[in-house]
């Protein structure tokens, strides 16, 4: 059995950005157009008027202030309200693979070794651009990596599930190093015409290199990993290849991201906090002594409450890292961005937690210690 370390991480950030004010302006323009076009039906009680959004509502509900997107023009156009990303030929690197490759190259450069020393690629994300061939195999080919690759989707927990899988491959001797990539084009499955969710997501790509401890220089010892799933319909996306077999269903709201936010908050917070505390106990770690939490970046209120329950006190901004104000919810990539951007101050022996949670329900914990 071989121990594993997180050897390096990488980040790709799109060039374009949308602030809450810009998003609200576009949404409210759409609302005005919609209500005007349907004025007679609204007056007759056949349809409800749509309500406008506001910056204050968004920031109070989520803590989000802006997000990066692959395409801004379509998102802020009230007649479009979705990103515009042209389809590429099969001979071109796909958009999702391009993001994954960019994040991977950043991680490989920080690692300081050649990509040929990686034996496997896992593309772990909340949505894949296509069914097959696997995004991971395209990324593998673009980076010149031998071995194997496959895709994994556990929604917002995909990154920690990918890390756990990489750790297991290393433990068994199946791989010396594994690249886990999380290319998240979440704007593509967000309903920008829904007041309750139009602000939630942003686009980004992250990468993690997990390596055998006995060949790694520096990095983070992975002390333990744990996964949990509990079925729930409270976060759902019904888009899939069978949609066309049910004519008339293709444009329904549930073919994009939908959630029962209050139920999610009420059910996920205790599940995740209890999971973290129990896992820490099994590893002999005092959770109140953790230097830092790198939690899934969905909602600042959820993270504050989980932080209080785990640390036993109100966490400081340094203890409970928040990046969702800048990036919004980037699904599986959020906890990795937090780790990537806020770990340089750790000294040898200090311990922290990477934790993700989301649709499924699903949750993953990865306790790490600076080498």
C-alpha cells in the first residue's frame, strides 16, 4: 500500500466576468419584456408576473458578488440569457477539454515534473460536454499522457470523489501519479431567467495532481478521505439523452439546474458537519484545531454554519476560506480554488480539510497535512 500526497494544483479562470449589477440589469430587462409581452394573460390571472431581482437580494442570499463566464455577451443579453459558445469541429480541442488542459498545465508547471510521469487522468465535473469519447481521454491525449482516463460526475462533489479515486489507484500501485481535472462550464446549465438561481454559478477549471508519497517532494500528505451519498431530488438536472424520446419536454425548466434551496440548506449542513467531525475523530484529529477549511463554495451562510459546528466557534476568514464572492458557485471546482488560493502560509505539520458537498446528495472529505 502506497501513501498519497497532493503534489500540486492548477487553476484556469475565464477572461470574461459578470458582476451582480450587470446580471441584475439583464434579468430585470428580461422581466420587463416578458411581463409586457404577456400583459393580457397576467391581467386575466392566467399567468403570474415575474418579479425583478436585486443586488441586495443576491448578496444576502448567497454572498456572491460576481462570476467568471466563458461568454458574457449572451448572458447579459435579455433576449438570449445564456452563454454563446460556438460548436467546434471534431478535429479541434473541445471547449471543456481546453479548460481542463489549461488548468492541468498550470498544475504540471507547479509540480515541476513532466506530464509523462502521470499514469491516469480523471475528468470529474458536474456536467460533461458530450457522452463520449470521454473528456478525460481527450485531455489525456492533448497533454501527451500514457495510461488511461475516464469521466466522473458526482455533481459538486466530483473533485473530492476524484481525489479519493486517485488515492485508491496510488494505494493499490495502479498509478504513480493521477491528474484530476474539474472543468466546470456551469453557466451552460444555469437558468438565467429564474430569479431564485440566475446568480448562482460561474465558470472555471481546476486541476489536482495526486502522487505517491515516496516519490513526491513537498506537497500535502493525504491523511484520509471519505465519501457519502444520500439520494435527494432537492438539487436536480433532468437533461439527458432520453429527452428527445419525450417530445415537448426539451425546453422544460428541469432540463437545467433546479433546486429547493431551503431544504438543501436544512438537510446538507448537518449531514456535512457530522461527517467532518466523525471522520476527524476516526483519524485522531481534533477538528477544532484545524488551521483551515476549504469548503465547497455554494453559499456563504452554509459555510459559516458548517465552520461554526466543526471548529466550535465563529471561524475567522483565514480559517474558513471564501472565494465564492469572486467566483460564485463553481460546482466541484470551488473547494479546489479555495485550497489553491489559500495554502501558502501553512508550515510543516499543519492540518486542513478540503470538503465538497452538493447534488445527490453527495459529500467528500479530504484531510491534508503540510509535509
